[in-house]
C-alpha cells in the first residue's frame, strides 16, 4: 500500500466527538454517561454504518468536554458545532440534517457560553370530538379525531394520552380503541366523585365538534410480547387499556383471557363492546358491591403457566390484591396500572431532605409539607405533571445520585430497585438525604 493510499484511507471529512465521560454516582454536575451517552454514541455508530457514512465520517468517543450540565453533548468538526441530545430520534435528526444534509439542527444546538438548556416545548396534537356516547354508569365514550383529518400518531396497547382542559388542568386517559385504527382515539371518561375538575369539566363542557389539545401517546402499561399467555384483570373503568390489548391479542390469535369485575352488569362500562372484542375469552365477575363475592383471585393466580403474564388495572384495592396474590409469580410477570392513589402511600410520614438540580447547579431544601415538584416549581423551574399522585408517570425524572423513597405505582419493583428514576410529584428522600436530579 502506497503512502498516498494510506493517507487517503485515514482521512475523514467529518469528525464527531461524543462525550461518554463517567463520574462517580451522585456527582453534583452529573455526567454524560449517567444520562445515557454511551448507549446513544453506540447507536450513532450503528446508524452511521447503515447510512454508509464510514468512509467520510468518524464517530469518536470523547472524555469530558466540560459541558456537563448540558449533556449528553457532541461537537462536530470541521464546523465546531455543538449539540446536546437525549434520544435516538435526536441522533437521527443530527445525522440526517447536519452530517448528510449540511444543515444545522437549531433546536439541539448549543451556543458559546451556554450553561442551561432551553426548555423545549412539549409536542401537542389538536383533536376534535367526533362522537360522545353517554351511559348510565357515569362513564362516557369519546371518539376523538385529528383536527386536520390526518391519521393520528400510532400507539401500542396500554398507552394513554393527556387532555388539557379549560381550567388549565392535565388529565390522563387510556386509549381503548383498536391500535390498528389510525383515524381515531377512543377514551372512556368517568365522572370522578369528588372530581378535581378534570373529568367534570370534560364531561360538562366538551361537546361534539369541540377541539381539545392532547399529548402524544405514552405507555407505562405495556404488553410483554414474549409471554405465552396473557391474563387480564380489570375493575370498572380499568377496562379501557384492556380493550386495546384485547383488539391486538385477539387479532393475533394470542393466548389470553379477560376477567372483568364490576358490581353488576349495569355498572360495567363498555360491556357490549368488550363481549364483541373478547368473545369466549371473557369471564364476568359481578359482586353486588361486596368484594368478597367477586373474583376468586387465589384460584385465578394460584399456578401460573410457564411465561404467563398477568395485567391488572382498576381501583387500588383490586391492584393491591392481585399483586399480593401473585407475589409468587416470576419477577417481571405482574403488570399493573391504577387510576387513583393508594391510601397507604398518602399515610407515610414526610421528612425534610435536599435536592440538587444537576443541570441548574441549584440546591433546594424540601420541607415535610411540600413535594419535590412544588419546591422545584417555586424555584422557577417548570416541570410537566398531570395526576400528581404518582399514577401517570408524567413527572418521571432521572436520578443521578441519592436513595429515594418511592411512593408511585408507575415504576416496577425492579425499576425501583435500580433507583435511577423517580416520580417527583410524590416520591421523596428520607431525612438528611440529598437526591441529585437530572434537572
């Protein structure tokens, strides 16, 4: 090989340096590695190979680039453009627009001297009410379509969207329709008693033809596609995510069975539709208001088959009972979602502790009578939230250091044991603890 050939093969038109620095756990500035930089840099290299960029673009690992509060970060030469990024979608956009197209990605660019990230506007979709069907059990069925007539963003069973109401409230509702149908979202909205204003406003003010803003679909309650059998248990309005699951499972011919619990047939929402979806894969449990006369959970959950998974959605008592009766099931095989807070979680005593916001380099004291969310907002830092009871996952925040006291019902037991995320609306630290948050 000639010297000219060797030089040619080692020359690259573009160099990308991605910080993958890792500091000790709980470092006040955090680190790019703790925020997922290693995995994202590896993904960028894979995408580069798929796009056949290897002969002109080199994607490098880098040590600390000293922009820790803004990370993960990368710098692209020869232009010397700096970017922050948080997801694979960000990586794809940088590769497509900057590396291939030669155009900077303005929303991800870092400016000289910048020390704090500019908060990004969360994506919203505008929906229009197409149909409303009221029922005698205080649950109404809403069909929402895109305001511009286009297909709606896709979703997978178990997902929910948040609706933004007139009084400035944000409330989560499971998507009950068939995920294969892209031109509508189906919701079941129950009038809460007492209502905190969300469901009451929607049911009293949202009429056919009206418009409403919504979040993109998100999911804290996914089906495990590796399961060989799916046992679904729903109570009352908790049936809504199971309906979407049923559409998919029945279409694919998957092994599944739904146990639907309600006081009586009249109070069971969407019963005709549920019978149509599940056919003979359905057992109804009407207890007449006496839970001891309802579903026999010890019998249903006694002996799980290999790779069987159980999913429960409904009131806290039902969710707690299923989790207790299935405590002997293999780790990761029990999935749950509930729509109201557990009284036990509210009864825990609160203690004062400290939070360190690693991106802001701000230390805040959290008193017993305030949540982390309250204190962070009082400091002028806006964080999105919805239920504020640890149910929806909207305020999920990466934890870079410290030991949290988890009080939510979103994270699984294994996720709580890992301890790298928490719901700052309800979870806390113990007395004297310092929690380092990725904020």
